[in-house]
């Protein structure tokens, strides 16, 4: 396992970490025993950073991580998110009363006195122009309820605005072979300010595993069925905002680039790790075998220059026009 600096926190986090959205909900049926086994296996293999949110299964994945912490002696970091419990999800809801209530609830779910890293959970763009919101987070750090805070964003523009606030330690942003815009400008700016970057949705909701086909079927409670056009939340969260059929065709073109003995998921994750600005990628896993496959990518050799060039060409010719200027 590789370990990389996470911004100015002083933490060194596993380059392949663990995203806990899938074990919480909106990814079809999950089994808590299997989910906990996947978490244990990730820890066995060197993962020391887990990302969750208060809305993943209404706190389900936070509670699973609290259980993991009780059952293991190793030290690891848990990042959670707050804000999406708001209904309606509007900028004015990001006030002291609500943020504090969300934090208190996550503290209970995580069975801890202080949250390692709290991230605003893809708030409306207006929130990034409300310095008082970040003042509330500063106060929660002073009160000892948060160790650090950051943001999870939908758009590059939001990421650039967020890092104007000096105490924003991390930015979580969608970055993968099918969503490459963050590398254009944002990565450089984040590095200059020593801000950690969490690459989320690294496998484009499963597209980049190479296991999905036009015949794949998704459960009614799986966002890959009900949110393809942004019906429930930003459409960029589902298949990275790419039309499913177009995404499948792009994945077929990628198959020839997968080295012998590797999987497409490993190729996709290793591609992300070629960008030194990225602190870690946070793929999800419902089962121990999925965690193992993901984590192995950290120790694979870099892609060849020829493969990297081919991936850039594929993005420019097949994908760029449908995603690049939207997020």
C-alpha cells in the first residue's frame, strides 16, 4: 500500500482508501455482516482512511464504521459528511443550528467525541459564498467536535472557491477516466495551497469495472436506476454524468489497454494514482473480494505512456463533450 499526505492534516492516508456509500444504501441490497467483513479486509490490507456520510443509509455506514473501530486496535481515520439531510436542500439551511445538529448526530453514530474530518456534503453553490458557514466549522473545531473539515463538491468551480477558505483541508471531487476536468486547473491550485484531494466515484458507478452491460439490471433502490437524469440528486453522481450506452462503448474501447493479470477496475484506479495531487481514491466495496481487487491497484506499476495517451485520446474524442463543461 502507498501512503500519501492528506493536505495539512499531518496524516498519511492509504492511496486506495474505502468509500462507504455502497454499504449504506442506494446501491441495491446490502448485508451488514458482509459489509463489515469488507471493512475488516480493507483494514487488513493497509487501508487507514474511510469515507462516509450521515445520509448513507440514514447513518448505517457511520454505525458500521463505529463497530469496526470497536473491533480493531489499529488506528484509522473516518471522514463523514453533513448537509444532505436538509429538506429542502437549500443554502439557507447551512446555518449554525443545523450544522451543529448534524455534527452531534454523527458523533453519536460514530461513537466518538470528535469527528476526524467533516465535509460539507455537496452543498448548493451559494454556500461557498457564505463565509459564515465556514466560521461555524471553525468554531466546531475550537470546541473539539471536529479535528479538521473540508468539502465534497460537484463542480470544479466550487472546489476552487472552497480552497479560498484557509481552514479547508480537503476537497472531495469526482475524478476518473471519464471525468478528467479537475486535473486541468484545480489540482495545481490545490497543491499550491497544500489541500488534500479525495477522488470520489473513481469507478464511475461501476462502469469502469468493465462488468456492466446493456443487459445489467439495477434494483429499484439503486441510484443507477433512479437517478440517471438527476431525478434525485445531481446526475453527475451516477455513471459520472455520462449516458449509460455511451459509457459502455467507451469502456469497450478501454479493454485493450488492461494489462495481463489486471482488471479494468485496477487500471482505472491506477490511472488516478498517477496524479500526485490526489491524496487517495475512495472506491466502494460491498464484499471483501471487491475490497481486495481495489486495494491491489495501489501496488501496480504505473500505466505505460502509450496507455496514458490512449486514455486521454479516448476521453477527448468520446467523452469530453458530454461532461467537461458541466462539472
